[in-house]
């Protein structure tokens, strides 16, 4: 992967695939010379969205494929996540209010709150039978 | 993820290595709550060798913090990489969870 190329791969709807995601992203990080912080933030945003998809996106017990396509153009990294689950827009969910109080602190919506703060843009589209999430992040090199 | 646990009286110290995510958070939750059932009232979590945390990891720490508070116990987190600390800040957890620079600082806190 160089400055203007892309990488596509597929993940199954299983939590064990988080390690595959991590390995693939490490390769991307190395190829593009991403800083450790930038790689960490991209990994975390994708982890939260992927975990969300496999937790809420499918109403059957079958195996599903989540397609990941990563591309970069100069200093902008674009990641597209595509799944064939039920229509589900995580972006629409109201980002949780950050509470400074332990007792008021709830964990619902925490994942999407992190995503919105870690990337520069996240958008959802329903395309035919597919959920398509597009993330954009300005690259920080090491 | 590797979890190394040290016990001194009511204080349990957990040193985490690797990645705390949806795959590993359940094992960590079990270790924490087992220690509490065993009498641990105070907990230190050493993040020095932790490379990664997701909301699944934050969830376990929040749950443990609430449980310890009910028992009048205390939790201290230490030695985080700056980008791990950033996750606690974005989540707003840094306002009620004490995060100190080193393990020695954490030990002095008890």
C-alpha cells in the first residue's frame, strides 16, 4: 500500500476477527508510516463499529461477511465498512453525554461516542441491501 | 492479553499486557471480581504494557469502580500510554477515576 492505493479484505461476523483487523491495520500503518497514535485511533474506531455491527446487525445465526476497504489519498485515510445486516445506523444514535460523575456514568453509546471523537468524519448510507459506513481520518505520520 | 496479579493484604495490583478489547475484557472482569470476592478492597491497574483498550475494557473498569465504591474501596490506574489515556478522557472517565503517572505513585496512594 502506497500513498494512493487501497486495500480490501473481508471479516466474518465473529469477535475473533478483531485480531485479523488489528493485523491488517498494522500492515497499513507500516506501509503508510502512520504514527502509533493514529494507528491506534483508526483501530479503535473500526473495532467499535465492527463490534457494533456483529452485536446488533444480524438477526440470524448465519455467518456473514463484513467487507473493509481502506484507501489513502495524500493525507486522508478513508475506510469503508460494508455489511449485509439489517438496516442499522450507528451514527444516528445520539452520542452519549459525557458525565463527570461516577454514579451517572452509563456505558450505552460509549463506543459510538469514541468513534465520533477519534475520526474526522463518519457517515452511514443504506445502499440496497447493505449498510455502508464511511470513515475519514486525516493521517498523522510518525 | 496477559494479566499478572499481585496481592498484598487488601490491595490487589493487576498488570495488564497486550490488548483489552471485546475478546479479552470478560477474562479481566472475572479476575477483578474474583479478587474482590477474595477480599480485595483496593485495586491498582497498571497500564504500562497495555497497548490497546476499547469501550469493552472501559466498561469493565467502570463496573469494578462502582463495585469497589459500594464496599468503600478504591481504584487507582497508573502508567498509561498517552493514547490510552486519551480514550479515558474522551469517555469522561478521567473525572472520577484517578490516573497517576507511575506504579510507585499508585502505591503511595494507599
